[in-house]
C-alpha cells in the first residue's frame, strides 16, 4: 500500500518513529492492538495483516487485511478483504469531504475493531496526522479531540468522549450503531462547527449508504458512491454490489451472509423510499409475537429518546399464548415501572410488556451490546 508521504502517526499524542524499510514476507502478520506503528509498517510493506493478540499461522498473499467482528448475535468471525477495498473508499471520502493533509484525526476505538482500523488506514493513505488514542481514558481522548478536525466514532464513543466543546472538529463520521436524537444533540452542542455524517454498513461490506445533514429522519441515507442496491420497493434483504466488499470469511461465518455472484447480503432487512434507504433490522434478530414479525431495532430506536435510558435492547421473552413477548432490557436511572409508563405513551405496533434494568451493561470490544449475555441475564430475572 502506498502511504502518503505527509502522513504522521501519533500514539497517545507522541510521534511514532519513522517506519523502517523491509519486505512483506509470507503469510499473515499478526499485530497487537496496541501497536499502531506495526500496522503502519505492514501497510507500507504491502504485507497482509490482522490486528489481534492471537497467533494465527496462515498462508496469505500480500495486500490483504483480516478484520475481526465481535459476534453480537453469534460466534466471532474473521473477515478477509483486499487493500483496494479500503483505499478506494478513502479516495471517495477525500473528494466528498475535501480531506487534505492539514486534517487531523483521532482514533478512539481499539484497532482490532474494523471502524478504528479503517480510520487509521484512511488517514495514512490520505496524508493526515492520525493520533491513536485507543485504550486511553475518555477524558484524555476528549483532550486529544481538541486538536482534531475529523473523527470516526460510534454513538457509544460519542456519548463517552464528547464532554466539552471541540472547536476544531469540522467532520464527525458516525458508524457502528443507530444515531439517536440525544447523541445528535450532543454532537451539535460540543462540536458546533462539525458536519455530521452517518454511514451504514457492515464489516463484511464496508460502506453501503451515507446520510448527510439533510437526510430524512429515520433513513440511513443514499447509497454510498460506487454502491449498487437491488430494488427494495418493499421490505426485504439488502443486497449490495460494490468495490468495497470483503473477499470471504477467513474464519467462522454467518448463515445470514450470502453471496450471489457479485452481490452480497449480511441479512439486514430494509426498503428504499425516494432514493433513501431505511433499515428495519437484522433477520437474525427478528422474532414473532402472535405470528407478527417484530424487528427489535425499531423499538430500541424509539426507547433511546426516553430520559433516563442510557443503553437499551429489546429481546424475546417467553409467552405461552403469543409465543414471545418483547422485553426491554436497559441500563439507566429511570425505574422499570416509570419506563413502562413511558413506553405505553409511544405509538408502537407491538409494545413491550416487561422491563428489566441491568446495572452493569455488558458490551463487546466494539462497544455494541453483548446480546447473548443480556439474553441470559434477562431470562434469569423474568
């Protein structure tokens, strides 16, 4: 990979030493998450890499990146993609957002997460100053953002890190979860000069759609440049064709991920309206209530706006007559009875019937809720 000669790598604010020269070598190079200089070296040499603390002995042609997915609804997977699948979108983003070598980005998540690793790769390719703050305390990450002009972040990271005014931020790019109104308001308050963009995608597909400031409420934007979607006049699986798709699973897999020639789906269900994409949810999270299909993500999006709800998931609880009942599992200051009163005031086609409060909210390394652990906790308390 050709890294921009003006790119600068900082590790917790300290400039990293220049990358030595060398050859890529054979096989897959495993790099620890706390070694961003090792990632830069592998990229500069064209070596194939995987950011992991595990030892993986595997043949791999040069020019590939393996990323890990946390497996919120199943076992972890390792995804194989080419360098080009990321450098092509880096070039698109450069033109889309007028990114220059004067820009300064901060990496918040661990480099084992595909979003954080992509942000590092993009910064090094486009010639940015990239400050890797993975593993640092939120207040220190907020300090680093005082100098940043752009950042990739998940909604959870924004809620944790955006603690005061960030005057230089001009671009906030959000992925890895639904962007609720409270988090949007937090960005507007603490990064008043920033343009906020939300992208929808998956580790397997990379960018699928992009929502700018003018996107209709509830949509995840228009198809990202270079992305084709199969027609979705009615809700159905989202099939994607683009140059940003991964090659294959290198380890593990998912029954929800399917390929049809150049097309791929990861099992998300959605529909198009007026050129914008709307997501209902994942097929592997859908459950039935009295023979009606329920996508819990639609209820979760409504519940995030309730004061006193910090984290929320809607899970299927047992119901002898209806098969399942939607149960709200949440963390926050609001009492369960008060939360259910607020839920009853919402216009939900299938309203939840129980609420279970969790004091210690379990998350995966990428910040997403650990749904398997939450399911076990819910069942033990019903």
